[in-house]
């Protein structure tokens, strides 16, 4: 027996349980709702946490001063990591204490 969690046999058992619980008539509605949920999740991931597009430029008439963040290079992958972070956001390695 393999170590994978979702082997074809497992998927067939899950499908049979779903058919027994919901019935064949509702299976299409469940698939549609699942697809919409995945689309909303992807849409939310593309947008920033506040609901605005993360890559959208600001369209204000006055210049906006950008906050400067002090960074340091990761010892493993050399990515720029904010000074207060304890782990690298790219490779996950622990940052040395300052």
C-alpha cells in the first residue's frame, strides 16, 4: 500500500460517500459551489489584504512618501529580508539574531 493520501481508491470511496449523503441530483450543485469557492479564493489571493489590487499604482495628485524598510540579506538564499523578521520569506531559513 502506498503512502499517498489521495490514491484513486481513496477518491472512489470519498465519491461514493458523497453520493450517498447528497444524492446524484445535488452532485452538480456541489461541484459548482466548490468551483466558485476556489475562484473566490484565487481572486482574494490576487488582491491585497484590504481588498485593493496589490500591484495597482496610486493615482493621487500629491507625491506619497514611501515607508522605508531596513532589510538584510538571507544567509542561505541572499533574498532581502526585513530586519525584524526571524525567518526568510523566500526559503524559510532562520535569520541570525542581530
